[in-house]
């Protein structure tokens, strides 16, 4: 409820003419009672709610200063001394602390200006400051790929920059000690660039900022150099830009396990040094970018890689070389579609017995489907459509007892669809189960759920 409803200037009992009548006495009494009730409501609301100004349609939330001027100066001086030590330890510049218009200056006052400050231990003060800088750096901030009029406020910023514990702020997850371990603001209209102050969050291991308007190019990608403890980074559908496949600063992500940067503006040849430093990587997703050239040999040296998604790029390599390079004993998913991949399906693919999902469509794959693929007993979904495959569909593929999807249309395959494949898919309770082929060349006996060129 707005302040105007509590202080409505159109109503004022004392403008009523002064008459010594019962009506007047009753009116005055009623007015007094109403005024007392209104004051009680206002006081109650103020005691229960935050004393922070909510963000406007165009700007972020700016907290009111709750302490005296001298206390604010003392608090800021103490916090600045604490922060400078941390900045120096990390090798970061702290000049922004003295700029009241910069995100650092705004965050400094937001933390030091609250009565809560005196009860915070140093790690919590630093944490609230770092989150404040992040907030002011990404709230309706334009960048070279986003015009000012196209910027939007955060979709939701519940409790941010209020005296509510930061572990309750929108998208924040903390550990048992109250320290931030994860930030998840998926699809929340964030813009601008990520500040280096994220490095002040020592326990941060997960960052999910997918589907926003965050900009990262050259120095704007430096934040990745200061997050060596990060284990999960999801930055799909933003404006991350690099000419080395991935930003060179990401070679510092030595603890990363899940990296997803699809639908960005990545281009160039994938730098092997960057990949080689990510020895803990289990999930790599770089779909729908403009990455080109050969895949680096270092990719084959990732012992923990389970999921690899590189669809819709300009990667040109021989599939035989990729599989031969492979040292992925725990591979679960390989999606390689929409790349100018050459060669045949190597028999060695059948050694990836943990594979559950394989997709290589809309490419130039030739030759036959090797019978060794029947060894992929855990395979559930396989897409091979729109290639130049020849020969028949091997009977050995009937060993895929958990199969849910097989799509092989748009090839030059002939013969019969193995009955075992038909029976397995027919028995599947998967909502999107599908068996598709060029039924004019591959006889399905009515078991194909989708016939092409028939």
C-alpha cells in the first residue's frame, strides 16, 4: 500500500466548521479514533517492514541510511579497511570504493549505513558488500550489444539490499555457516557485466545466470580469472564473447565440473590450453555458437567427462579422430549435430558402454552403422537423421533394451527395421518415444511411429 493512502490530504477533519453539536462531537470522536487507527497501522507496518526504498521502474533499490552521519563515516572507514585487505590479497583494484556513483560505492554505503552493520562479523560484511556490487552492476545496465532503452530491471529482486539476511535474498543459497555457495538468477533480466567482486565470495561454487543479458568481452570476462573454486557455471543465452572458443580467462576455472555457455557469441578455434586446465569437467555444453576448426586433443584427456554438447557450430573434424582420442569411461551423452563432421561411425563407439544418448544429425556422416554399436546396452535415445549413411540397420541394435527414440531418416539406409527395436520402443512408456525412418526404403512393418518419404 502506498504512502499516499496513509496520508490522504483530501481528508482533514479540522477543516469542518466548528459547531457545538452532537454531530460535531460525534464527528470529532470518530475522526480521532480513525486517526489513532491509521497511526497504529503505519507504526505497525513500519516496525514489521524494511526501511528501504523499493526499486523504481528504471533503477535498483537504494537503501535509506539508518545511522547518524558520524556512525556512517566510522562504519565506512572500518569496512573500507577490511575490504582493501581482501582486494589486495586477490590482486584487485579497490578504487571504486571511493566513487559514490560506482556499484562499489553504492554497495559500501548500503552495508555501512544500516543498523545491522554493527552485528555483522567481517565475512558477512564482505559478503553483503560483494552481493551489493553484483546487484548494482547488473540492474538495468546497458552494454555495447544492448541499447539503454532495451535494458530492464531485474525480474525479481526479493529482499536484495534490505536488512533481511542475504541467505533469504532471491536466488541465493548459503551453507550452514550462512556463507553464499550458489547464485541462481536464471532468466531474471540481468544486464551489464559481472563484477570482479564475485571473487570476494570465497565459498561460491555454483553460478547460474542463464537467459539474461550479461555482457562479457575481453576485460569484461576477467571475473573468470578470480573464481578458482567455482564448480558449476551456467551462462547460456547471454552475450559472452570470445575469439578463442572460450574466454581465455576461463582457464583459471580449475575446479569446474559443469560448464554451459550455449547460445552466446563464441567463435574461433577452441583453445586446448583452456580445456586442458578443466580436468574435473563432467559436463561441457557450447551449443549454438560460431566455434570452428578442429577439436583440441586436450578434450580427449578429460577423464571425467560425461556430457558433451557441441551442436550447431562450425566444427569440422573426422568422427574417427574424436572417438579414437576419447578417454571418457563415464560418457553419458554426445550431441554433435549440425557440424561439418566427416568420416564414418567408428566401431570404437561401441566401447562407450555407459552412453545413454547419442546425436549426430544434419552432417556429412557416411558409411554403415557398425554392429559394434549394439554394445551400447544403456542407450536410450539415438538420432542419426539427415546424413549419408548406407547399408542396413544392424540386428545387433536390438540389444538396446531401454531404447526410447531412434531417428534414422534422411539417409540411404535399406532393408528391414529389426523387430527387437520395434518391440522395445512399442513397450516404452516414455512420453516422446519415436521410431522414424525412410519407410519407402526401410521396411518397418507398421512399427515406425514416424515415416519419412513414404
